[in-house]
C-alpha cells in the first residue's frame, strides 16, 4: 500500500486524540468537542499551519494509528482553517511525538513507530526515557533533586520499607529543615499532576490502601513547604518555575502558581500559568539549570526543567519533561502569543532537521506496494483563530 510522504508527523496519544480512521459517527475534529482537550484543535491546527507556511508537509495522527516504523494508517490535515480526515497511510522519517508508553498497547505502538533507525524522534530518546521515569530522573540528578524513594511492590512491607528509607535520606540531608512531616506520593510514570497524593508521614494505612488499589508504580518524596519561597508581585503561594530549553539554550520561561489551598501547580490541576522574562527568574535557578544541562548533554533536544524554592530559600529540581505543553489558556492573549512563539521556534528547528534528513520520496516509494486511493472527508470550517 502506497503511503503519503510527509516531512513531519505529529503523533499524539490515543487517550486524548481521535484517529482519523475512526468509525464513530460525527467525529469532525481530532480532539472531541466538549472535552478538556477541545482547545488542542486550535493549538495543533496552528502548528500544522505554521509548518505549511514554512514549507513543511505535515500531518497529525495518533498512537492508535501506528502501523509501522514512521508509518500511520490514517491522518488529519489542517488547511484553510479546516480539519480534514484522510484515510490513507502516511509516512515520515521525522516524528514529533506527544505520547508516553503508559500501557502495553501504547508502548507497543511506540516501539513499532521507532523500530527503524531511519525514523527519528524530535526529542532525545535518552531524555525521554529518563524524564518519563521519575525515579531514574532522581538517580541521575539526585544532587539537585528532592529526596525520592521508589515503592517496589504494592504491599504493606514494601511501603514500610520505602518510608523507612525516605526517613533515613531526610535525616542525612544538608537541608533537612526544609522537609515537613508530610509525604508526597506520585505515580512514578505519571504526568500533568495526576495521581499525586499528600499524607501525614504516620498515615501508613491510607498510603497502603491507595497503593494496593492501583496498578501503578509509586514514588515517595518529603513535602517541602514552598508557599513563601518565591514571591511573584505581592502574592505568596506555592509556585514552581519552568525553564524550556532547545539546543542547550533557554527559549522560554514561566511560573505556575497553585490554586488557593492547593500544592499542585499544574495548570490542569487549577494552577495559574504566567509567562515571565528570563531576568525575573532567580539567578540561583538559572545557575542550577546550567549545571543540570551539563550533566544531561543532548544539546539539540527540546525539554523543560521545573524547580521550586523552599521557604528556607533552597532550590530543588522538581522534574524534567521532553514534551512541554504547547497549549494556551484561551482567555489569556499573552499566553496565546507566548505559546505560538514556542510553536514557531519548534517549527524552525523542524525545518532545519527536515533539510538535514534529505528524504528521498523516490527511494521510499520504490519500497511500497501499488497505490490505494485515499478516502478524504472534508470537515466544515471551524472559527478563525482568536
């Protein structure tokens, strides 16, 4: 079967986006209307539009549609403010991947997608694997990080052992005064502030109850009070600070402030995202980020580093991410401008990488079977970008 050749394929997780080959009636957009992800239709429509304006042939697909190395069975296009479903195979040697192997099916899809050395992910596979696993991140960057212990099994014995180990690490830490009597438990492979819990350290029963009910693997960390560590204007509130890197350079900076009474700063968990200039970032964080980038290497990669500042003014690396969000709060014009700026920077890098790949359409098409006509469904136009 002949595949349409693209300069870039954006591959999103099937848990949020819908395949273009879906048999469900009334599916007219990759992200369902009325869902929490509906605004992503604007985000990725803009992404594809900027690709087109910069001479890149690009398409959007999902992890559910992966059928081979760099290959999908169907895809979405965005042209003249319209989403278009194309029920035909697509192929690219360059993949902008936005999905993590959170279950076996998606892991198998990811392995298949990158099963050829010719197919290159936009993000470093090494950093992807490192940041996907919070415990591996800690082991690599422990000198900068919050003490972290893995719960090896979903049993009372394992939870007790992890709690004991965490207490030992805390007692030997040079800034042990930063640690409260509360414990944070997180999904070791989670993202977006999901499956994050806070307990009193003696509340072993509640920890065990959640662990036993879940199929997830968890880590434990001491809770650090950081509601007064970083002050933005006239407000004290738990705040984390994100630096986004590309090519070893900081290309964007913002802060996320937890909602009143909360401790999770993620925007999807009620936090408020505010873009700030690099000069507004404390120098200590900038310096620490430089030390971390030296350890990580991979200067061509896109990734973010998150930090918090304790109430005692000590800085901690929180976590890294090779897929920082590209979406924006539709009620904030500033956030839209900054998010679009990041997308343009990414597309500029994609143009460079696509040119260096020097993809030969003839070479690829000589390897595939006879063509199969595409089935194309044109979707009515969505409202223009705000």
